[in-house]
C-alpha cells in the first residue's frame, strides 16, 4: 500500500505478519507528555526516563543511517516520522510485545 507509514507485511527473527493479519486491531497511539529533560509522564502520574535504543539502518549503496529511538512504556515515540511534530505520540503494537512470542521446542 504505497504511502502507508507503517510496515504492513514482513518478518523479523521472531515473528512474521502479513495481509491476513490486517483486519485485527493491533496498534494503539498514545498521546504522551514529555518534560523536555528526557522524561515522560507514566500512566500512574510519575515521571520516568525515556528508554533510548540506538538503531543503525543499513542502506544498500549508501551510508548507514543512525537513529536514536526514544520509547515510553507504551512504545516508541513517532516524533522522527513527522516533519513538524506538534505533539509526541507513541505507538503500542502487539508486534513489540515480547510476552506474546512463543518459543517452539525442537523435536
């Protein structure tokens, strides 16, 4: 689906998803409150530090792109996806929930 801002079909080392999974509601956006000092307001009202994951995106035929992804308890902040972000939103997606991953034992 050209122009759609999220991955709609793909896989990683733990899980695969595709077009048959598109009818489920598996994503939620959360309106986050940041203090400008690297903290966010948690669901219980306390301030917690943003988690930061350093990501490297390898570009074929070009330079690698380095990106620091900030996350709350809900998921990664979407600020880098927008040209002029007006407010921070985070994305909670079942794909990010490692508790849903079941390991298959080899026989």
